[in-house]
């Protein structure tokens, strides 16, 4: 599905045609979701479909705790952050997972998100050591949400960051896995 506004979530019948929602927006200046749209998104994912949360999208809908659970980790203004944009080594952790199978460690040129909030169970697939937080931070991970699959990746500040071949592979595979549960 491609939509420029989250209003598409207002219709459960429209959502039923899709297997995946890719959330690539930060709603600082747009209205939050209606209760109907929130419930439709919950049922979409819990019912067995996929959600991809990209970059700063986890900061959206800051008043909605259930969205935070879907994201696994989420950005909170004033708590989460990153150091200066630059290159860093990303570590591919789980070589058995369909998303990261065969993905070697790689160099990223991006913002290294740190201090994301949340304590729910996540399956970290890629991480990196942050000079800003002085901790190892999750960059890509999965979340079990009902029968659905959530892939959350924090990379992708701009075109340069996304055009990195390992990042492209990670996003493509994560999206395919979230939609189908497998990667061909």
C-alpha cells in the first residue's frame, strides 16, 4: 500500500486487500489517528499481516501506548537521540533469521539512533555501538505482535543512507518477511 496520509487506515475493508503496511512518516504536524484507524491497524497486524516501521516513524502517535508495543522500541523527543551523522560499523547478529541470513557486518553512513524507549521483547538482527549513548543500540529488529510480523529499522535518514546496498537489502528483506513470514 502507498498512501501519503494515515487516513487510509480508516477503512478495514480497504486494508483487507493488503499484506503489509510500511510506515515511513513522522506525524509531528499531522493529526493523530482516529480511534477507528488505531483499531484497524491493531487488527491488521494482530490478525497476521505485516508492519514495517522505518526510521523516525516510531516517534509518531506519541500518545498511543499500543503503537509503542507494536514498534518494540520507539523514539521519545527529549530522551532518544543520536550523535552527529557519520559512518559506523553495523553488526549483523542473527545469521539464521531470513532477514539477515548471509548479511555480513557493514558500514553505514547515517544517524545512529540511541536511547529508544520500551522494554518489550524484540529480536535484534542488527546493532551498532553508539559513541553518543556509550551503549550498543538496536538498528533493526523484529517484534511479534499477535499473529502479525513487525520489522523495525532505524536506518534511512536520507537517500545516501538508503542507497547503501546492505541497507537496501535489509529493508527489502525485512519488508518481504513482514509481509509473508519468509524471504525468497
